[in-house]
C-alpha cells in the first residue's frame, strides 16, 4: 500500500523555504499558504520567488495550497462575497504560477441566510472562478466541522455543490478532525464503514483527492473545529488504527498533517505516531 504523508509547512523566509523544510523532514508532500492567511491582501509573486519555489519543490508527490481564513464563498454579504470571489481567483492564479495542483477551500458559512442559498453561492463562485482562470488546478472543498450555519459539514451537501459546479477540477479534501466533530465516527469499525459508504454515495471516493490528518480535541459530533496531535485526542491511537484500515480511502492519497505545533520539526512526532500506527495494522 502506497502511503504519502506530508504537513502544512511555514513560508517564513520566502515561499521556497516551505519546500526546503518539507524535504528536510523527508516528507513526500506538503501544503502551504501562498500568502498571509489572516488578511485580504495578496502581494504579487515575484519572478525569482516563483523560480526558487519551482526548483525547491521538484520531486514531491503532492504540493497543495490552502486558501486564507477570511474568504467566505457562502456569504450573503455582498462585499465579503465579492472579496471572497476575488481571493479564490487570485489563489488559482498563484497556484498556476507555482504549479500547485490542489487548492483547499473552506466552504464557509451562510450566516443564517439558509443552507440552500449558501450552496447556491458556493456553486456560482467556483464556476465563475474556474471559468476566469484556465488551469489544471483543482479546487478541493474541505468538509466543515459542523459549526452553526456552516456549509459543507455533511457529505450530501458537498456532493450537491460538486454536481452543481459540474467540473472535473472540483473534489474533496477530507479532514479527519472535522469529520469526527461533525458526527462521522471514523474511530470505530462500524462508524468508519458507514462514513465510507456515505462518501461513496454522495460524493464518490474518486473525488476524495486529499486528506487532512488531525486528531480532535473535541468529542464526536461536538461541532467544534479543534485540531489535536495524532493519538492525543478523542480519535486516539485506536481510532486512527481503525481509520487507516480503510485502504480504499488512504492508499495513494496525500495525507497532510495540520496538527497544533510550535515548530515545524514537531511534525516528526506526529509522523512517527502515524507510522507506528500503520505498522500495527495487519
């Protein structure tokens, strides 16, 4: 079974440094923010930055970007919706320059305006953004954790958005913490089987293109997005041992660690935890 593991790497010191740090840790994949994740501004990528990144990132199995936190593709507020669309367009342009294949997007919140209206806005935004930026980049919708007014916590809603956009360049990034918090019990054999069945029914396993590998600080169905180190949360060692038994879900799919760390070297502890769990699976 081919296992591809990486982590979300910092871009401190320049965007190419992320690839260098991922290579230092001997990861096969990595994820980055291509800009400040907590702001709306997107400074232009300089030519030398792009060249350095392309050189440093050669040989990785998967290179991914994550949209900033502020955009809300489901927002009923015109100004935020417009800025969110522009932000997605910019991310597609940046990914094209950096030869990044997957862009992970938080679907967002309808802010009380209704789930159906929220889904309609997301579909419209993604369609228009993909039409505006011709590229080979994929937009991956990340499942939400079940927060109030969230769009995309349930697989059926994600499936409706994908079908509504109707473009092969749209798929899913499955976050283990978010799925667990939203009520999908991936930590037990029966719960995992049902989760995989739901994925296949509403989305299709072929549309699950990336996995965010996180334990959860909150319990099953809590609706709280609180990442934890691998094996230290409510999913736990036994839960991940169970999750990794779903070969049809994890084989040949990049798995990105987003665990709470203070220094990127700490990802090695989570990596070792993952490999230890995998070694115990028969």
